[in-house]
C-alpha cells in the first residue's frame, strides 16, 4: 500500500499530495501561451495571463457503431485532424487496440502543444470516453465539432470543466473549493 497518496473527491476524482498543495499556494504560471503556441510562455515572456488555464471537455458516447468502436486508427486520425482544423498543433499520436486477452476496444491519444485529445473505447458495450483538453485560444468544442463531422459518435453527452481557476485578486481557490478535511488518505 502506498503511503502519503491522497484522493480528493467532489464529485470527480482528483489526485492531491502535499507537493501539489504547496505548489497550489504559489502564483500559477503556465507553459501555454495566450495563443497556445510554442515560443511564448509566461515564465520567459513575463506576461500574466488570465487565471483560468484551459477548458476540459469530458465526453461520454453511447450507442457508438461497432465499426467505429473497432477502428482505433479512424478515431486517432479524427482527433488529430479535428485538433489541427481547430488551430491546435499536434505533437504526437499513439494508439493501442485491445481484445487479444481482454474485451475488444482501444485507447488512443493525440498530444497537442495546447494539451491533449484522448479516447478510450469499450467496443463490446458500444461506449467511448473522449477527453479534449486545451489551453490558449484553441476551443475544445471546435475540436469536438470537427471530430463529429468525421465520425459517428452515437449519443453524445458533454461536460465542460474549466481548469486551474483562482481568484485573480487573491490567487486563492474559489470559496466553494474542497477543504483539507475532504481529503482521504489511502
């Protein structure tokens, strides 16, 4: 059993540790620029950006057609093309097809300069979980729109989560943020 690992639950799982909490008390800097491109980061340019650092779409897809669920290459290409069409810069891509010793499906990841797009598919259940997380000016909703133009994702349910939100005046977490007593050590 690992000691010192803590989990924070409210209503989603977040990993936390004393290191992360100490970093969280420092002013936040990001390697993502206001344009989301290499060469302009807040640490070297001296710029101060808005305190929301990115938007994260959590996309649950149900009733995904079987041919889509079994085609990891199609999803990988759709994520990369969708991100590129939305103005993001693709850094790398990887995919892995399951089903040799497990239920059929795949996982796929497109690493972006602005963050990432990922997919995990449960082909036997017709379900796919997509994440599209971007910082800078790239809108994750536009990335998803382009993916949906290329691939039938079935019934789609979307949640959007802002990331790294702090009060601009105090650099503190919002008043409704979880407190220390909500942490559980395992």
